[in-house]
C-alpha cells in the first residue's frame, strides 16, 4: 500500500512540476515578446 501511495505522490509532483514549468515558460515568452515589441516601437 505504501509503494502505491509513494508512486502516486511522485506522479502528482511530476504533473505539478510540468504545469509549473509550462506556465513559467509562457510567462518568459510573453516577457520576451513585450521587450522585443518595446524595442521595435522605439526604432
């Protein structure tokens, strides 16, 4: 029973990590777009 619980917890952690990284990547991409957009606007 303990093995199953541990595996389950690990799966949940992995899933959360994946979600977190995707959201973080999206935020970074958005920031880069805004920076590039600002640089373009100043030309």
